């Protein structure tokens, strides 16, 4: 039996410290993750989202008593053109 985790994905504006402040997307996109192996998950929003500056992707676990593990690239390397500057988990 595969574990299934539902997550809500939002896009947020960020402040000068790149901390998420207000949601750009009022309705989250929902992704369903299953299986126990690492994989890339694509998320699609119903309405197109336009951003003109820095933004944050916020992932919210929407399944009780399940742990969501997230992997990401090296924030200090510029190889990928992506840097993570703020990480928060609860």
C-alpha cells in the first residue's frame, strides 16, 4: 500500500529578507504525492500567475499524521540559477 500525501501549493510575495508575506494565489494548487521514492512533482495552477520580482513557493502538508519530506538544490551554489534564501518548517 502506498502512502498518499496531499499538499497545497501557494505562490507568495516576499519582503526584503525574502520571507513570504502575502499570497499571490488565493486558491492553492493541490498535488497528490504517492510512493516512497524521491521524485519530481509538477504543480499546475488553475489561473495563470504573474510575478515581476522575487517570490516564494509555499508548500503546506494537507494530510494529517503524515510527514512530507522535501529535497532542494544547494542554496549556496549558483549552478542551477536558483537560490533558496528562506526555509521555514513547523
